[in-house]
């Protein structure tokens, strides 16, 4: 729908970086501490890079450990789709 662009890991990590930047700005105003623009950019790059690495590890390493196809249903139940790869939908054989 409207948030389909957040499925891209680079855009999602950029959004997380901006959120981290906003929190840093609010914290600097609360403590009355002055940061330079360069410090804000370092914080943005660091948070974005860390969140991208975390998303990469989550998707590629943890996602590849489940080699079979599973679908998560309601109530925490899982259905293994490999069990249904040869379903006969022709004439019933009783």
C-alpha cells in the first residue's frame, strides 16, 4: 500500500537514521548542548549503516537457515508448503 517503499532495506535504514537524528536533535536541545552539522551527519551515517547491517544479517543469514517454505498462520501455527507440492486435483481416487 503506502508503505511498500519501506520494503527496500536502504530506504528503511535511511528512515531509521533520520529517526535517530531527530532523537539526537531533541536530546541536544534538552541538554542545551551544541552539535555541529558534521556531528549530525556522522550520527545519521552511523545509525543508517548499523540498521542496514542488522537488516542484511536478519534477512540473509537467518532467512537462509529456513530452507523449506513455511507460511505462518493465525495462532502461531506454521504450514510447510513442501508437503503440498504434489497435490492431485483431478479425479478422486478412493
